[in-house]
């Protein structure tokens, strides 16, 4: 059975006057979950990027984002410890770079460009927690931003489907008849 994950990506474009404009979705123009908050976080990202540019360590950008969002009146926690739960059992912890208003996970990168591993990292954070929205932000040569949404309803549906799958293990005994040998 194939289970799909919905990933919503917000697109931002830089015009020649360094003014960031919202790229409208061709599929759906309605607001996304926590869009009011993510818009503020994204604004902070571009303010920090315009001021600091490219080339600092991730921690420098984290501190600048923390400062900028606190100026905006947002509740921000840096390096927030978050438990990863598997079937009601705590299987580990990770530290979110930023957790904003206890609703949005922000994962920061300072790489030349984003890799698929970065996408998987944030997707897994959303899958394993009660948080539904995450932003993957890269302070690279070119600023990059991806918005992910994985609702708790999707998570519950996925768990229900996985729990209903039959689990069986077939062990074949090695014998001449099933190894192709005579």
C-alpha cells in the first residue's frame, strides 16, 4: 500500500528592489494552516537575509531570527527539545532550531543549497510530533524557503492504515527445490 504525504510549498520571489512578493498558488488561493504566522516568520527570514547575507554559521542566523521574531512580538523558543513518540512510547528527542508560538517548527540551514535530506528531516519532525506546519529555511548563496504541512488528521489516517495492514513474515527453508540447485 502506498501512502502519500501532502507537502505544501510557498513560493517567494525577489524583485529588483529587494521587496519580497507572494507568489500565488495556481491550484488554490485559500490561506494555508497557520499562514498568518508563517508569513511573519518568512518576513523575519528575508529581513535577516538582507542584513546579514550569505556565509555565516547557522547559529548566527538562528540568533538573528530569534531576535527579529521577538521584535515582532512572537513567542520563539530556540533549540526546543521535542519528544518523538512511536505508538505512545517516547523513542527519542531532537532539538528544533526554532519553535514559533508553539505551532510552527523552523529548521534553519546555512548551506550552498538545500538537499533532499533536509526535506526528509523536517518531514520526519512533522510526522513524529503534534506540530503540523514547518518551515525549512536556507541562508545560502540564494535564499531558499520551503513550507511543509502535515496535519494531525493525515497522521491519524496514516497510522490507522498502517495498523490495519497484516503483518506476516514468510521464511523459506533453503532446499534444493527453492534455491534452483539440484
